[in-house]
C-alpha cells in the first residue's frame, strides 16, 4: 500500500505521543501499522485519541489532523468494487474479464486497489486506466482508448507553421493568444454551518515577461480581496464570505491575460559550462524530500538511461524519450496521498502530467541539470484541463520549457512534431505555479487539499480545511 506522506514523515522523525485518556501509548509506528493493514477505522480512532491530549506539540497536532483527513482522501479515491470494474469493462469494452485476468492486472499494478477495513476497493478510475496503459488489454477491445491529457494535434500543426525566430539564436516564438477567464468556486450548501466565514483561494495568472503578459483582473464576486501578486510560488486571489443556510457559497473572478509559446532548437543552441558554485545551480540540482530524492532506484534507472549521453542536451533527450516511451498517461491518485511521486511512476509504470514532470525533474537534477516545476491549466479550445510541466536550465539560453506529458501520444504531422515539447511550450497555457508545495498569501491555517499543486483552488473555515468533496470549480474560457 502506498504510504500516506505525513505519516511516513512523522515515523521517519521518530515523533511519539501518548494518550492518557485511553491509558494507552500510541506512536507513529502504531498508527502506521494499522494503516498498512488497511485498518482505517481503527487508525482514525487512535488519531482521535492522540488529538484529545492537550499537551501534544502543535506540529504533531497539525500532522495528525492531516493524517486523519488523508484516510478520508484515500477512501474517496478507492471507491469502486469488483462489480463496478467488471460493469465498466462490459459497458465500455464489450467483454467480461475473467477472474484470472483481473488477478493478472492486479499483480502488474495495472489495476490499483487497497484493502480498507477488510474490503477490497479499487481506484475510482482504475477500469479506464487499464485500457490506457496495458497493451494486452487494449488489444482485447476494438473501442477507442479512454481520453488522456493530449490536446488536438491539428492545433499544434497550425501554430508550428507560424513560428518566428527570436533574438536568441535557436529560439522561436509562437503566435500570442489573448485569453479571458471566468472562474467559479462553489462550496456545497450546508457544507459549512450558517454564519461561519468561508475562506477561498482561487488560481490567478502569474506574470511572466516571456510567456504570460498583460495580466488584468476584471472583477470579483466579493468587493474585498487579496492578490498574492506573485509573492508566493502559488499565485492566488483570496476572498471571504459568510455561509448562508441552505445556499451554496460562491466565489468568482474574471480576468484576462496573453500567452505566448516558445521553442528552442536543441541542435542549434550554444550552451556554456554550468556555474556550479552559483545559487541557481545549487538550488535547482538539489534534492527536495519527499518528491525529489536521489534514491538508489532513481539513480540506477537514470544512469542506465543516460549511459551514452555526454552533454546536458543529450541527457535531457535520453530521459525525455525514455519516460515518453515507458510511462503512459493514466488518471492519477490525489497527490497528497502519494509519499514519493517519482517512485510511484517507476513502480507503477504510468503517470499523469505532474507525475512524469516530477520524475523528469528528479532525473535531471540527479544528473546535474537544473530543473524546476511549473503548472496551471491547458487552455486548448475544446480541451481545457489542469496541466503540469517543467523547465530545465542551460547556461546561456537560460530556462527552457519542457512538457513531459505532451511528449507522449500520436505524432504531430508537422515539424518539429511531438518532440517540440522537449524544449517548447504552446500558447494555450494558464500559468499559475512557479514551484510546488509552497505557501499561500495569506497563509492557510489548515493542511491543504492539494499538497503539491494549486490549480482548482483551496478552501477553509476558522475550524477546518474543506476537501474537494465539499466544493466544486468551473472555468469558462474565451479567446477574444
């Protein structure tokens, strides 16, 4: 079973705590053992016992609150029964899988499941994922593969033809696109007691002189608001509103910006040696636990992939091509329930956009190439969705966009084809985050719903965080 991040962190730090109320001593080890066995209800009761103690450290209390919420998150993610999986396959793929076939998919981790309180439960999108990642399963059905995050290739083919050379040799610019957004975050009616203050952080476009300019806030649902103004790595618009009995609590904002893609021709770039004593190099080649760590597994795989690569460009090419070939897109578990995302991708041989982006960043940093996270939304007409990507740094040309996820899929019938995304990004992006797992402005009091990314929003009250099952979001996009 994939371990819950905060529990693993507590256990590794050796934090122990006691509960006099139940006259028992519970430790991180005790609770960890119950969760590993799938005893979620018992683990939850032990956490409650810990929280009854008035003298536990603030950091431990915070972590225990998050841990209990994480059990709820896993239960939401693993909400399908065996009959649900079979019914989906019968309806969408036209055949009934045998028990032996289901067992094989489970053994190979194609079909993800957990034991929770004695019940075998499957990931909510597990059935569709089978036919995204398993070639044998795909061959059993004539139906079209379930949708992935790849946008329409015709859009790229058209934009590629309009690329213009930039001032930097080897750099090209795509046509600039103007975008207008109406974003709405709606908290369910009675999810919060009447009269309590609901606090919401909505995603807002980040200012970037290269790729995202002309950022303009047009209007908000609440007259009073706070813009983070890029003070934090997550760019947000903060508002508050009192909950009213029987009514949803709605926050909305209208804004506009311009987005411009760019592409770097790796064959013609002039790249200088890295300044290995510089702050940039040290920062972006460092490990960052838990999701960027140079484990023996990561090192062995990366060394094998790059054994014939002699330059930074060749290392990028080797890692990018390997990931694109070996790790197909699949609907992902909530990131907050995964202890080490790159390790998860390697062991489960699949990953969504953010998961493979973190794997690529991890590999590049290990090989001494500065790399960092970026994310927001893909705003391709008809394909608006959450999306993550990366950047790597070459001395001389500077930061270069890398979209690992878009490197997968069918070929684009125009040069530079799918490998455009090895060193380029299109003009249909909503850029929100310049890193992952950062702070907010104003700071949140309670653990986040999404501990890595920030795309949908965040919501809390004076007493608790509101997880995704208590609110919804919607983005309406126009292209004036």
